[in-house]
C-alpha cells in the first residue's frame, strides 16, 4: 500500500460513504470521480468498506472490492499520520 506523500497534492480525503456512493453509482458518484485524482484514502475507510461489504454481501466480494479500490493507487493515510 502506498502512503500519502508530499510529492502529490492531496486536497480531499475520501470517506466510506463516498466510496460506497461511487462504487454503487449512487448520488454523488460523479463528484467522487471528479475528486478522486486529488484525493487520499484513509486506512479506516478501507476497513469500513470491507466490513460493510462483508456484512451486506460476503467475504469474497469484500476482498474484491477493497482490491479494486487499491487499484486506484491513491495515497493511503495510515492511523499514525495526520
């Protein structure tokens, strides 16, 4: 996983609801698509996405969904970072 770095300008942080809206093509998905290139991804949002998908669907889909989001190659904000 790639950590957020100073080399890339991060203007937004995607939360779990933004990820779900985008992945499910819900309201706001277009906005997330627009902001994605200048966004970072908190580790906790990935955790919540995994848990929510597992609870609503199954573990396999949860793993596939998180792997899909990681292909976006967004900077990852870990718990020890601000």
